[in-house]
C-alpha cells in the first residue's frame, strides 16, 4: 500500500482501506504564483506524489505554457511514484 499509514499521495482512485484519495496541496487552476514566477524568469519545480497529483501538476503546467512570457524555461516535475500512461509524454517544456 502506497504511503501507509499516512496515505497523503494524491491518487486518482481511493485507497482501499480508507476510501480517501490523499491530499492535493495546490489548486492547478490558481496560476498567480506560477505567472509571477514566470515574469521573474524562474523555473517551476513541482513535487507530485501519486497519479492524481501528477495529472493536476501537468494540467497547471500546461496552462502556464499557454501564458509563458519566457517560452524556453524548463519546468520540472519530480518524485512521481505513480503516473498514468495517458499523462506521457507530458509537456514540451517539462523536464521529467
């Protein structure tokens, strides 16, 4: 069982013993911090544990790509323990 006993990895399907999906600690639709970082020329670095968190992070980073002021900044997504096959290949500016 992943992350037992804390089960904080955000999964697309609930943990069998708690029926919870884990915690998502960011809102991928809230881009204020990401847009501010982009304007400063900063790279976004996301830790995403669980396939739900990976999908949410990719959704947020893809939204950022459409608004990027500096198009060649390589975002990073790390600590993926589970990734859904449909989330590959990811994003043009994403470093896995």
